[in-house]
C-alpha cells in the first residue's frame, strides 16, 4: 500500500436505486495533491462525504493512516486530522473573520465547540496571532474584523480554507474550491493552493473543471457515473480517450 495517507477500498454507495459509487479503490499518497475530476453528477461529492463520515458507504472501507474510519462521526474524523472544504461554504455568518478562524483552532484543542463559547473567542493571544497570520496568508487580513456574512462568495471560500489551515490537518479535502468564483478569484485560489502544496500538506481536490486542477495535481483520478474510469498523471489522463468521451457526454 506504500505511503498512502488515505485508502478507499471497494466502496459502493446507493441512493434509493441510484448507484452513486461503484467499486471505488483509491490511494492518496503522503504530500501529494490528488485531483478527483469528473462531470457533474459523477459521484465526486458523494465520495468526499463518505471519506469524512457524512455518508456511510453500503460496502467497503476508508482507512486513514492505517486506521479504519468508516463508521466514525464527522467530528471524530476531523479530530484525527482530516479537514474539508465543502461545495457550499460552512462558516459562522455572524462572527468576524478572525473569530471564524479562531473557532476551529479552539475546537482542535478543546474538542467540539459549543456556540455559547464563541463570544469569548478573542481571549487567547496565541490562537489569535495564528488566526491573523493565516488570514494574511489567504489574503483576508484587511477584513479580519468584518462579519463573515458580508464577504463575497470567493472570499467566503477562502475564509473556509483558512478555517481548515488553522487545524494543521494531515489531509485536506477540497470540494470544488473555485466553484462560482470569478476568474480573478479562481487564479488567486489556485496560487494559494500552490503555496500550500509547497509546504507538503496532502490534499485531495475535487473539480468538475479539469483545467483548474491540471497545474496543481500530481495524480488525477477520473470519476464518471460512479466509477473510476482513468487514473494517472495530468498528462496521461488528458490524453485518455475515455476521459474525453466522459466529458463530452459520450
Ligand atoms: P458530483 O459531486 O460529482 O457532481 P454527487 O456526488 O453530488 O456528484 O452526486 C452523484 C449522484 O448521486 C447524482 O446523480 C446525484 O443526483 C445523486 N445524489 C447525491 N446525493 C444524493 C442524496 N443525498 N440523495 C439522493 N441522490 C443523491
Ligand atoms: Mg459535487
């Protein structure tokens, strides 16, 4: 199995008669950026949700650093070191950006956070300094005292990424991190992801736009109709006629 951080073994998932995932086997290697691409409805988000414990597979297992995590709750999986950015940003709209980034840092240290603690989030100086540093990193430092609800869609996604980075995850899962972004925001996000890559964090990026990930990915798995139809380097995958066909709706 080599140095796989995450392994997905023989996973299957059905939704009321629809087979969303079939025979999924996947190895995510340490320090690599692994892209999972495929047309809309291919099963990409379902696969991510199975990996983070939001959905239980009908068959198969997910193994993280040698430990079976299938059946664990999402927050338990998060505590083990898997952070994720969902397709729809999940932030605290009424809190400031700084508080939003401090919240997961506390959660990591103290366990799942209780909402009544959120108003006291500014207390810890070390956590605050780190949160400020990370907001700087994602280009949101100037807005750190703004309410999160006031952000543009692109900024909300960058905030959610900051909320993941503050957890120092062993594995970061991103579901369409540039979805709905302007070209400028998309390019900024790609640059940010490249910088994270240089730090050696293991990442899985889900994308339906195959061009977005080709400059980032070490390895690409192509999902179509719930199955992995091709796997390889970006160049190998790009040249694969099966992949072209899947994207052209063949
Ligand atoms: P992708 O992320 O690749 O666009 P999804 O994983 O969201 O695809 O969806 C895969 C398939 O499963 C689609 O046909 C979708 O309609 C279906 N699906 C996803 N989630 C559910 C659900 N909770 N209930 C029923 N069907 C679902
Ligand atoms: Mg999706």
